[in-house]
C-alpha cells in the first residue's frame, strides 16, 4: 500500500501496536471488498493469540522446517553409494568429535 492508503491505527484498551496495525489492515481489506477469507482468518488468529501461543506456534513452524530438511537429507543419502554414505557419516562423526573436544574449553 502507498503511504496515503495506509489506515490510521487507533489503539484499543490493552492492545499492542502490532495488534492495532493488524486490526487496521483487516478493516482496510474489509473496506476494499477483497475476497481474502484465508488472509482474514490468519490475521484474526494472530490477533487472538497471546505472546506465548505465538512463540509455541513459531517453534512448531521451525520444527516443521527442520523436519522437511532432514527428510531431504535422508532422501539424498538414499541415492548415494555405500562409500559416499560412509564418507558422510565419517564427516558427521568427526564434526561431533571436534565439538565435544572443544566443549570443555568453552564451558570454563
């Protein structure tokens, strides 16, 4: 939106500035008559969340991202030869050994 099109945010009692901006954007979408039911549902869900719920939701999103990455790595390892798999395993184990060897230095 252009700066002139941005709605003026008016805070309600107990509302953060972020929530006020989201509510103003939601009202702007309603005024424009845009068919954005999923977007409106997402914004309404964000408005109703507490900061703890938002933190938990963000953590679960990160878990989902890491799960997808891990599945990609597992699929890639499945396409490699046995020697390449063993080489990848050796690199991972060497990295873990280096981290464990350096751990006492950083924990002093």
